[in-house]
C-alpha cells in the first residue's frame, strides 16, 4: 500500500511559473493611446497580431478590447480600426474632443472600467495594457470579485498604484521583441494615429501601421 503522506511530502506541486500561467480564460483591455505612446518611447511599431498572441500566451481568450479616440474623417485610421475588428479585436471608439489648446483628446478610462466590471464572471484573468493610475480603483474592485489581474505597460509610464493592485506586472520593454514589427511585416498597412495630445504637425510625423488584412 502506498504511503499517501510520504507521497504528498515528495510532491513538488506547481512551480511558480505554472502558478503564474494558470490564467483560465483571459480578457484583454488595451488602452490604445497609452500603448501608442509606449511604442514611441520604445522606438518600435506594434504588430497587433503578435501582440494578441503574446498577451494570450496559449490561454483561452474570452475577448480582446481595444479602446481609442477617433477622428471620423480620418480614412486611414478608420481603415486600421476595420482591420482590427476583422483580426481578433473588439474596438471601442470614442469621438475626439478638441481642447482649447488645439489638441484633441478622448478619455476612455470609464469605458475600460465599466467593461472590466460588467464582464466579471465571464473571464478569469484581466490583462490591462495601460499604465494609467486612474484605472487602479476599478482593477482593485475586479480583483476582489475574484479576477486575476495582469498589467502590461512601459514602466516609465506606469503608476505605482496600478502595479500595487495587480497580481502580475509585465514591462513592455521586456517583451518588445515579441510584439514589434519586423522589416518583412512592413507593407502598405493602414496607419494608426490616436491623435490624442498631438498637434497637426506632429500627427503628420508619427505613423504606426498595422499588418495587412
């Protein structure tokens, strides 16, 4: 007869890596503008197909949300968002508002927070791609509802309050090689410019293209 006590005492159980990867069904919430500026800081262009694969990392995907401000007259941006919708992302768009200084802004913190809370029970792990500390309260509330929280963002652009309420933090700098475009993936892709906080001249200088549909 087996000695169950001895058997259990020699059972190594789960490794720390296995515990971290026991994510269940994942929901991804991407702050498009925040990711855009992080990519600028890193000096890379995001390959959104690679990004989705890297964030999911073999787990079962519930849904990937992409939040962004939009200019309805910007055909290139509309083309990019259409590509996103057809390639695994649920796009939540909000019209940009022109500020007195001439810049344009669309704050989607409320939309991200509401969706994260409304869908609790449909997913096990929330992957938030943003460093915005304004989301810390919603993230903490979701964690108390039993959700595991992962925050993915550039460390220099990430609030400590957001890291403190997450179960796992991933610095974009450590995964940039997994999500950036390679020379072979460049082409006549659609241009993504969030426009948030950019002047007209800056908008013309900054371009991030998606993969071809």
